[in-house]
C-alpha cells in the first residue's frame, strides 16, 4: 500500500507484557512482551489496495473501516491498554481538518 500521507507517531514507546499462560509463537522464542512505536497515516487510495496477504507473515485474516474510538474494543484483552494509549495519541488526527505533525527525517509516504 503506497497511498498514504504522514500524520504523526506516538511520542514514546508503548509496551505490554504477554499474560501468564499465553502460548503464542513469540513466547516460544523467549519474548516476554512487545515494545512498539505507532505511526498515524491517512489512507488516500482505494480499498482494493489493501492486501492482507502481501507479506508471507500474515497477521490478519480480515479488515474493515471503523471509528478510531472502536479500536480498543476490537483487540484481545491483554493488548487493550496499548490501543487505548494509541487512540489517545492519535485522536487529534480523527477530527475534520486536522493538521499532521511535521514529518521526521527519513522515508516519506506518497
């Protein structure tokens, strides 16, 4: 997908730990959780550009458009606080006419 415009990123890293008893593949590799920086991008293309199978490491089997405030309720409970933090960080971009943050040095999205 190349039809995106830069909006911003989370200021800090967001972390979460896997819950006790979690049996995902990452636990098998010795991971205790994840540390992430999130990026906000505005999709400027057509829905047909979304291809969940473009990478051999398929993470999702379906997608749909939703309101930003719905995001935290759509994920597995142990990731919910992460999504609450992302929604809070990016809520300003969901408003009509919202201005993007200055683009950092590095790759551009066009």
